[in-house]
């Protein structure tokens, strides 16, 4: 072997070792907060898990074993992915979803770190990776048991793969993410289209000279040894198709099966743009986008990183239009946060070290505020929900039809038919006036549905009053049900859960 060949092999070994170390650093940056916040979950995760359990038992795509097929899971197909693990019950499906989410995000974070390494310019670009371990939303939602961990991984790959020379693969990942989460469609389209300007060159070594800083897009001309490139419009159309067609396909499937192209949750939880604006502003301040506020550096960015900035902005606007979210820890913006990290690395490569340090510090301050203030509470949610399930399983035994607002944990505690007072899994209730916690349940609905048990949540710090109908309940629909004529005579309390801020009251028919 000649000297030149030995040197080339040594460079290859060094480059491979470097890539492995960078990917490992990115993966660990994602895994550590996910493990720290692995106790976090939300009630909706168990709704999907109950659908998956019924699929595993061969009962079909339905929330209630003897009920109709309903569109109660926004990410169509997610319950089918969990079904192989959910035969033993919804809790088994939830456990599988947690593992899938953490594993997906950890691997994708490794690819994201490699994409940051490909950014030409100053080593200060690596400071953007500090946003990963400091993010409570990334850690908590990857482990929450929702589809968010997988969508987060797809969002990361949608921006990492173009940086690694695979723009169409990135567009495909963006399209899958938008198929699972409809509000991601604008983000997916912008990322897919702008990724056509991502550089195709091999990664530069640390000793190589930095790429020239220019405001013009990088040349799309291939090296002389490469085959002729396709016209730019062909790649753009292919990218847009990959990013948009999965969304369209899911909408058509929904229209065919359920009579509407949008998920049932969109009807049950009507969007409020004012709430969405406040939600998006809080996310902007507390989840990392502050690291991108550098107008002077923006002018020096090539087309691809400018596209990342545009994609983040498009997603925040989509979140405003969607009306935000009632769930904690910025769930709706989480899939776009990997784009924030990669865009922050590009901005850092064009800005001064002092200005970059200040922006990253401000972003980290917001993230650490959330980690310290919300993180410990979030990590207790899962164990507390499990405690409620175990405490109230006995008082619910024998019930045939149970009405409640929080139906996820309830579906793990009983196999009874559940009347969903929020309408998330029930089209008839979803169409009623009011928000998903304030549905105007008409008099006689409980009797018409044969409800023989109620589960209502007491307001924070409230004790069960005598009579129970005088109690202060947490949400509007629960107050409406409690104040309905004859409720006090028809139902009697039999148990109250012992978790201080999850004081659920189980009421059974007094004449049964």
C-alpha cells in the first residue's frame, strides 16, 4: 500500500471515529433528559393505547369494545403501530409507546448532531447542541407515550438528512410527520422545498478552510465526476410531493371512513387564535427559538439555513392557527425544535462568538426555567396516574357505562363502555357547543346512554361537599353534569382518589 493510500485510509478512519463521537454526543444529549423525565405522560396517551388494545384483541378500531368505530386518535395509524404490544391492556401499549418514542428521538438526535457538524464555519456552531439536554419539552414528550416522540424524530431527520446529502429522504420524513400531525404541513413543505438548496459536498474536516460566506444560495452544480443533475424544478416537485402527499392521503382516508377529512379532535376542540398566539409566544420564549434572533447574521446565510428559519416561523404561525394546545410543555412545537437547533448552528457560524454566546444563554435560560419549574412535576405525572388507576379500579368494578371527561386513565381502569364528555372519541358529543372541557351536555343524555357511573374531577384543593352536587369541580362540563336536575338523587359518591391534585370522585347510580 502506497503512502498516499495509507494517508487516505487514516483520514477515513479519523473521519469515521469523529462522526461516531459526534453522533454519540447528540444521542446522549437527547437520551439523558428523556430518562430524567420518563415519568411524564398525558391522559390522551392512554386513549390511543385503548384503541391499540382493542385492535390487538381483534375488536377493531374502536375506543369502546362494543361501540362504533370512531376517529379518536389524531395520528391515524399510530394505534396500529402499538397494537402488537397492547394485547395485555392499555398500560402495556403505553409502555411500548414510551420505548418507541425515546429510541426514535435518541437515534434521530445523533443524525442531527452530524448535521450540525457539517455546518461550515466557526466551532462555536456546536453551542447549538446545548439546547438539546436543556429542553424539558424534548425529553418529556419523547417519553410521554404519545406519537410525539416518533414525530419529533421525523422532524429531526427532515432537517438532518438534507444536511447529510439526502434532501428527498428528508422530504419524505417531513411528509410522514405531517401525516401524523396535521399542523406540521406548512413546516414540512417549507423544509422540503428549501432543502433542495442544501449543499451536496462531502463534510469538511476540522483543518479545512471555512466555506466562504455569501448571501447567495450554494451552487447546485455537481462535481465533474458526477452524472448530470436533474433540472431544479424536478427535484422541487419531487420534494413537495413527498412532503405533501402523505397528508393528503390521510385526509382522504379519513373522509372515506369517517365522513370528514380532519381528525375528530379538530371538531371537539375548536381552535382559538388568541389562545394560539399566547401559546406560540410562550414557546418562542421558552423552547429555544431565542437563539435565532440575529437579523444581521440572517443576511449572510445561504438559502438552506434561511429555509430552516422560514420553516420554524411557518410552524409557529400554524400553531397560532390551530389555537395552541391544552397539554403542558409546548407539545405542538416540539417537532420543529430540531430545526431550531440546526438553524442556530448556522446562525452561530455567521455571527460573532460573543453575540452567539448571549443568544444561546438567553435561550438556555428560558429552557432551564421550564426544566426547573415544570420538570419535577412533569416527572411525577405517570406514577400519579397509575396510582389513580389502581385506587379506583375497585370502585368502578361492575359498572357497565361510565361517563367522564378524562377517559384515558379511565380506559385502563375499567373495560366498561365510556361516554366521553369531551367528545374526543364521540362524534355526537364533539359536535355539541362548547370547548372540549365545556361541552353543553343536554339533559337526559346520561339516561339515554345508560350511564350507571360518573367520574368527575374536583377543583384544586377542593374537598367533596355534602351534598356532593355542591362541590366545586374542575371543568365546566363536570359542573354542568353535577348541577343537572336530579343528579344528586340519581348518583351517589362511592370513592375519591387519594392523589392531592387528582381528586377524582366515582359516583354510582343510587338505585343499583
